[in-house]
C-alpha cells in the first residue's frame, strides 16, 4: 500500500495539493536563507494584487509497483526465462529481479520467469526456452520485453504474435565456456534493455505494500514441492528476507549473496497440460488466471488469502478473509505457481 502524503497549503496554493505528490513551493524567507529569489512588494498593496497561479515544481514520489521501493523512474519491463535445474545453478543476478515466478515444466522440474525493471544487471542467465504459460503471465505487464532461448516450433508463432518486444534474436546473448550446454546461454542486460525500445514501463499488477495486516501465523519455514523439485523458504530476521533452499541446498547467486525474498506467495492454481509438446510430451501449463487460495509469507508470518485474476490483461489481487487487500513487504517477491493435483497435470 502506497503511503499517502498530506500536504497543507494556504490560500490559492491549496488547489495544487494532491495525495501522493510532494510539492515544492516558492516561499518567502523563513528563519534562514530564502527558498527562492522573490520580488519585495509593500504590504499595503498586497490586497490589490491579482490572484496569480501558484508556480510549483511538482515532483512525484515514485515507487515501483513491483517492489514498493522508491525509484528514480519507472523502468521498462524486461522478462527473462531462466533455467533452474541443478546443472544451471547458481543463476546470475537473479537477486536484481523485482519479481521471481517459479513455474512447473516437464519432468516435474521448474523454470524461472524473472521480471526486471527497477534494476537491469550487467549479465542475466542462464537463459532457457519459453513455454505456453509464459504468454498469459506476460500480458499483465502491457508490452514487456521478453528474452528466451527459443521454443517448440509450434509455439514460436504464438510468441511472435504476442504483445511483447520479442528478444529472441538479438546480439545480447553469449555462451559461457565454463558452463555445460545448454545451461550456458547468458544475456547482457543493458543490450537487452537497449533492444527493448518500445517496451512498457512498470505498472500496477495488483500488488499492494504497507505494514503487515493483523493476524498471520508465526512461521519460520515453509516448503512447497513439484514432483521432482522442492523449495523451502526460511525466515531470516537479520536480513528481513525469506532465504531460499532448492532441493535441500541453500540457493545462491553467481553474482554473490543468497537468494531470498521479502515476500513469498505460494499460489495454488490449476496446472494442466499444455497444447504444445516438448520432447514428445505435453509439459504442464500453470494457469495464472482465474481465482483460488494462496499463502503469503512476510515478516516471519503466514497468511491464507484469496487470489483473483479474471482478466489476463490485468494483474492479480490478493485479499484477506475480511476482504481487505493483503499487503506485501518492500522488496523482491517470489510467486510459486503450484497445484495440489499433479495427477491432473499429467505428472
């Protein structure tokens, strides 16, 4: 939940006050040096002066709609598909992402859908291929840049027609000779951003930020499993983050540090099979639209909430049983799309 700043102005200036804006006025000298140069007018003539518009420099206090943190500008949205099997770890600069989505893929494994906007690091990867469920997630961002290493031939035309800046064929990619293919494809972040001219800037996708709501169950550890992958989020009060363990090992970033999130959303959704085959099989398709239940982890506590995303062009709202919106902690979120019915998903 964004903070609302109350600004009290006198006289004609009151008309320019607005919630969420900080207003810089040209004021007379008060207890120190003048705020701005002013023309001296005799007091006896003030009543006869015409009312002039207040000249104000209005500077919005920008915060990221993805993390709730202050930003200088709302950056373009860049989404990168990142490999997440054991041979691909640790990822490079995943800690710089605003949002990390975990999605199921074939073989009961996972892949990462990383959203960058506030910060675009020097190198991102390892980059891997797209899946059908990426298309629905991408739509909430408007027209984001989408970086991926390829896709099954039947899916490629759908990506080409999608409302994205297609970053499949760009000079941003390179191979790291110290890694084993196909887990060694990386991208230069600044080149991706330059190639993503025309991509949408960050916008509201339903997240709200603010103090933790009442309630919640004290929780220091929470685990979720795919058929062949496990994730455990452990609260670390010293850093105010949920540190991540993958398959029993603490997850790190190749650029340094541990992977972790200020807020974790375990979103129970419908996972069925995709219409597009991968390696002869239909991979899972995690439906990010619709509605259902979720668990939100923040500040060492867990809340059961309801999620709703009726329109793929819109974001997801998370509400408490009271109907109030669930608020997130400032910083990176991890959203784990999962299901309790893996048999239905064909896994």
